[in-house]
């Protein structure tokens, strides 16, 4: 018996008769006999101090038990209303070990949506780079650059400013370094024309070259777009791209970059935790070792990148809090900023009892409102959820004064949570609704907090599980297609739920936590598969339909 199993048995409550009695009535027994027999077994078990074995307690129902673990997890890959083509990496990814690295995962870029702004900007920037490599004689014939947006990118792109992000990438701007004022200027002066230099040729581009195309169709991914370089009607270069969530992009014929094997390969949380426990270390240290081996980086390089992300998160909260109380966010909702007001009240001694939740909410609102303004945010895991992790990072570092190294460790543990959700489910609201954004962000923030407070690997898992579990089924229905309502307040709730999940996980007896993180990720994938397409970032249902703008 492993040490973990041993600990679980010691901590089990022998008086919990519910643990002794199967709830299903076996075939061939009538209900009365079944209840009587269960009561006798239960009483005997309590008197003898016996409990069911670990194997019995944790045995899945027969149908699930029949399937091998890998089949169960892989079989539950999300199948949204727009079925995903089986050759997409986001579909195939669940089979091997997790190979994502922090620099791929935490991305700085303009809000309000990683899949609708950062992804499209990365896509057009990539196309621009490809186009510059064409032979000079081809480039000499070029007359036009054209971007076509499909599916959810077309349905809600206008509210997200997708056309501005796509144009910015086309004129050579990268998400991490673009000045948000450039994007604001595109909004305020939409007729601007920019020359794009390709070899000796200069091609004029404007927002008119970004076309909102079909919202429904047989796309390989709900966030599909094409980019073309044309010579009159002739296509010189064309690429079909997919913005697959969290700012990750793929294209037709995409093969993931070759990476080094991880030092501690894992596909599931239970495997990751087993590495941590058997090596008598933490999830964060296992993740650090993997980052170093997969990306070939030194410890200093990994931490330097994480510090950049931590600093960007702190900066986004600070700039959000510094905005005037009556600031109005861009777009037709005319939503008034509330971060500064909520923070002011939280710091008022009259309301001291509410200070913890009030300030945590204010930090999340601040970062999320910055996202709504289209300013720089950090995908953790997405733009829509960009208030959740910064709220906890800011609270831990700037308010609780937790040691920076512990917050760095927390960022690694949070990344592990995000990687697992990406690997087996989705980070894209167009595939899985808001549970895939705010739900995952909240789970990451719970793992961050538990790690920063030196919790055991089991408590880290339990905290993340709890936060994710209580977001399952949450739909994506942004009003008017703008990442503001319900998104901004939802970030505050995600942050508070993360803290609640940590509070529960660090106070309960960890081994009695009944639901494993892997099981909840499976439920996330299943729910994503079954969710009605109207609730997947299309603005066709929910609040997007019931709220009337006047
Ligand atoms: S409702 Fe949730 S998933 Fe949808 S845009 Fe808003 S934050 Fe993102």
C-alpha cells in the first residue's frame, strides 16, 4: 500500500455510514430488502470499525470502470456544435504528456479576448512574417492583403475589436509590445490607411481589408480565419488559421513544435501529484524541473519570465485602480467602471469586516476593466478571465506581503492547472463556454494561493478542483458581444471563489475531499461537449439576449 493510500485510510471517518452503503439497488433485490440489508451492513461496519477498502470506495461505476483511464479522458474531448476536425492539435493533445511551457501559456497582449484579439493579432503577424519570405518576383505582383473572419470570430468579433487586432498584426505589430493607444486610434479613426512593406512593394491596408464573413458553416474550429496575399484575383499566399483559445494559434497543416521530453512526464493531476509526493517536493518544483527540461532553460530564465508576468499582473491591477471612478468603458453598453469605488469602500474603516472580499473583488474588477478598455492584459488563461489571477497575485504580494518566491511557485502550480485543462478539455469559450475561461482561471488562482501558503500537493489539487467544480456549466453570453457584462464582475466572483476554494481545502481533512481534479476536468470536457452552441461566445442567448441596451 502506498503512503498516500495509508494516510487516506487513517483519516477516514468510520462513523460515516454513507460511505459503507452502495446507493444503487443491485438487480434482483427489491428496494425494501436492499435497504434492510444495507442498514445491517452499515451497523455492523460501524460497530466493528470497518470501512470499505480504498479500492471499493474509489471504484467507478461499472460502465466507467470498463474503460481504461486514457480512453475515458480522451473520449471526453469536447465536441462543440461546430465539430472540431480530428487533425487539430487541440483535439489530439490529450494523448501524450503535457508539454506546454509558461512562455506559451502566460501571454501579454491587448484585451479584451485572448481568442478574439491576441490570437488574431498573432495570426496576422505570423502571416505577415510568412509573406515577407516570398520570392521578390512574387511580391512585386502583390496588390492586396485580405483577412476573412468566420464563426465566433465573426459573430462577436466587432464587440471584441477583432478587426483592429487583425489589422495591427498585419502592419507588423506584436501583441506583447503593441501600444494600446494604436488600437484606440483605430477605433477612433477607422478610416486610417497603413502602408505594409513587402520586399520592394508597399501595399495599403485598412480596416476595410478585414471582412466579417460567415458566422455559421463547416469550419474546422469555431474561431477560424483566413489571410490572403492577392495579385488582382490571383492568390499569391493563403493560410487558414484557428485561434484555439488562450491566445494559442494553429493553422491548416499545423504540427506542434518539437520539444524536449519533460523530466517528470504527466498527463493527469494524479500523475503530477505522484511525482511531487514520491520526490518529497512540491507541484511547483516538479513544474520548474519540467519547464527547464522541455524548453532547455535555466532556473533563472524560467523565474525571470515568471517575474515579468507577475509584474505585468500587478501593473494591470494598479492601472485599473488608478482610473477615475466614473470612467465609462468603450462600447454601446456605456458601462461605468467600478473598481476604484469598490476599492475605496473596502478601505473605509466603517466597512472593515468586508475588506477582504471587497479588496479582492476590486483588484479583479480593476484588471478586468483594463481588459474591457483593450489595454494590455495577461492570459491566465484568457483575456476574458484576465482579472482573476492578477487579483490574487496582487493581494498576496502587495497586501499580504507574501514572499515573492512563494508567488513564483504559485504561478507554476497555477500553470499546471491551466495546462491540464487545455490538454484534456478547452480554454476557449467558443468551445466550452465561460467555465473554460473564468472556471479555469479560478482553479488556477486557487492553486496559486494554496501553493503560496505552503499547502501540500493534495490541498493544492483540492483547492483547484473545488474552484473549477463550482463553475461547471457556466455559459458565455457577453452582452452586445463586448467582454464587459457579465465578464468583468465574473472575474471578481472567480477571484473570490478561488479564495473560498483555498479556505475550504486548507481547512478540511484533505484526504476526505471526494472529487479529484482529473474527474472535474473530465466533467468540464463533457459539459463543453453538451453545451448548446448558443452559449459559446456567440451572443445569441442568455444575458446577450435578455439585456436590452437603451
Ligand atoms: S462570458 Fe466568460 S467566456 Fe464569455 S467573453 Fe465573458 S468572460 Fe469570456
